C-alpha cells in the first residue's frame, strides 16, 4: 500500500499526487526526527522536507 504525501499543482498541468509506500514514510519520518535531534531543531511530523 502507499500513502498520499502531498498534491503538487504545476503551473501548466494537472495536479499530481505524490505517494510513497507506508514503510518508506515511516523510515523517512524516523530519519527526519533523528536529523532534527542532531541539529537541535524541533521535529514536526507529517511535513515534506527537512525537520
């Protein structure tokens, strides 16, 4: 199964849904949480990008 992460709205086209496997999402969130801790930043789950 996959999870919807975000919908992109390109200027010249139809919306595109960004999806990832559920296990991958959990791994990405764990990596973001670890990076935030190392950088001394607050971790906010459920965002795309860095902590």
